[in-house]
C-alpha cells in the first residue's frame, strides 16, 4: 500500500507540473488531486523538495539503467533533457 500511495503522490505531482509552475503547487493541491490526506503525504515526504529529490534520483537511476554504456556525457544530458521535456 505504501508504494501505491508514494507512486500516486509522484504521478499527481508530475501531472500538476504540466498544468502550472512549481511555485504554484502546494501539498494541498497534491493531496486533493491524489485523493489522500495531508498526513499520508507527510508520512512519505517531509516537504515538496523531498518529493522532487526522490523523483530526480529515481529518474537518474532509470537513465543509468536504460543507458548503461553511455558513450558520452552528451548522451546522458540528452536522456535527462528528454525526461524534462516529457515532464515539463
């Protein structure tokens, strides 16, 4: 259940990022759209920056796994930029 809730929080946050700037996203916005209570959010994350940190680390790990033999730093940046474009 915990993984389900964490994934729902992350997915909801990424959806909200496609709708508005980071500075306009609050924990209240996330929990209302996600359908959970604030305590559930704070059980998993200290704050929004902690949520962002986890998303970035997971995405970096995914890029490393997807491209285990990057020939250049440029390929790594390209993969990261693709994620950023797709997630705005």
